[in-house]
């Protein structure tokens, strides 16, 4: 297939081998959805690549509040659970942009917003002139959007533990590895391709074998030499197989890990701060499950970003939705619904929210790898760790 036959918007995907059906791939499912309802309301579809808790944030929290203020706009969600079809989705989005067609969704909540989609130039550029709320967001957090991502919530991966079983809580990664080996079967992390909490543990172990320059390169994009240096980290992860839950069973997704903590199947695991706090609030996890942050290195944390496809319909309605999400009201919904860290300055928030997150600083969170690097990491983990 000649790359020259591809339009400019999908040349990157063709070259990268991500356009699985060739340059003539069809648009995303739902691309023929109407831009308005029969009663004249404008419609917006938010495409979500992630867990059900993110879909719940939108469908049960943000959307009802937004529609109440904007009765002329209807919002719905489209969920790709665990991002299982990310590569196909990006390829189809590239085709839609190249063909100057709406992709079937007008706002994206996915890790690949600042990765493949940004590199392939598939999204609208955003700046403070487009979104005044950026003035209330830390500059480093805005910069993490690579000119196209709109930060709207943040969280970090923490180490959760059963305080009735764990008396000597690990303080560093080395402490954690030692604890896992001393307490076989009591630690679990989900396979990294199925959720970021397991991915954060894998990334942290790999980083412990890399120098800072190598780590920084992998947060910017693929680097073969730095990825080759992962070998020692993968060897260490594989060596833990006899000591993790049921000698090498890896849960499917962040939620399953939290459920295992809640029912006592395990005593320790990496968890997303927002999911864990929500689970305790809902009673899924008892109060006896505590959490801490390890150091040297710490587990990952970062902001989550929204993106607007270049060829999306109803962009005026999309802007209203984004403005609402970044308003104090929208950020409070994020805090209440999923216990996400607000991205706007805490002095803009209600005092109760400000107190809850007084120690949170999204700009200082230790970021994950570039999305393409993360994909490489996940693939290598699948080959090198389970069953070894």
C-alpha cells in the first residue's frame, strides 16, 4: 500500500501500521447518527475509552447536570470498555477526518487523545483563547495536552492495603517487592492492557531499572534503546509470578482488583485514587482498607484529557459542554462522582472540595509513558511476564 494514496490526516496511521483495513477503512460505528433529535435538540456523543466508572461519571453526573442547564442539547456516551479497540478507533477517526466527515462522536475521553490522535493531527487545537478556564489550570497540566488535549480531571495510583493484615506498610518500591515475596498470594495487579492501576505498577518497576534520561524519552514518544532497557524490569516482574495472587493470575481491569480487596481475596494492590475513594464511599471497600503512596519511584498519576475531532458536528454545543466540565460546578461533579482531583485552582472550588484535595497537585504527578510506548509495554508484558 502506498502511503501517498492516503490523505494527509491518515498518512501517519498508515505509516505506523495502525490503519488495519487499509486507507479505505470505514468510519467509526455511529457516524451516520443524526446531529439533532426529532424535536430539534442538538446532540453530542462523548466517546469513552476506559472503565465503567468513567462512563458513569458522564452518564450519571456530568450529563444530567449539563442538560438541565442546556435543555436544547442532548448528550449521550459511547463506551469502549478498557480501550480494547483503541487502534481501530484511531484508524477510523483518521478516515473520518480525511473524508471530512463527522466520526459519530464529537468529544473524546481517552488516553490516545494526547498520543496517536495528537500526532496524527486529528483533533482541534485548543489554547487559552479558545478555553478561558485554562488560565485556572497549572501550566504543566495544560502543556501535557500537547496543544489538543483539554485536561478535566486528575488522579494518581496509590497502594491500597488491608490494615487488619498489613502491619508493616511498604514505603518504597523495594519495600513493596520484598513484601510481595514475604506474603505470597496476597498481592495482585491487573494486566496493564486492561487498566492503568496495573499499568502504573508495571511502569514503576520498569522505571526503577532506567535512568532519568531514558524515562523522560519514553514519556515523549517511542525510543528503541530505552525500551530495550526494559528487560531487567520485565525479568523482575516475571520473577514475581509465584508470589502474586494464585501464582500468576492477573485480574481483568481496575474494578476487579478493587473487588478483590473488598472481599478479602488479597491484602494489597495498586489502585486508582478516584476509584478507590468512590468504592469506599459506596461500601464496596471497607474502611479497614487504607492507602499510601510509595516512593523511589512513586506510582503514576496524571490528568485525563478530552479531545474534539477536527470534523465533529455541533462544535458550538461541544464548547458549551467543555466549558461546563471545567466550571467549578462541573469540577465538583468530578470530585463527588469519581473522587477525581479538580484540575482548576482549588480557590475556585467550594471550601469542602478544596479541603478534600488540599494536598493534590496535578502538575506534580508522575506521568505515565506516551500512549504508543504504553502500547509497546503492554504487548511486551503479555509476552514476557504471565506464566514465566
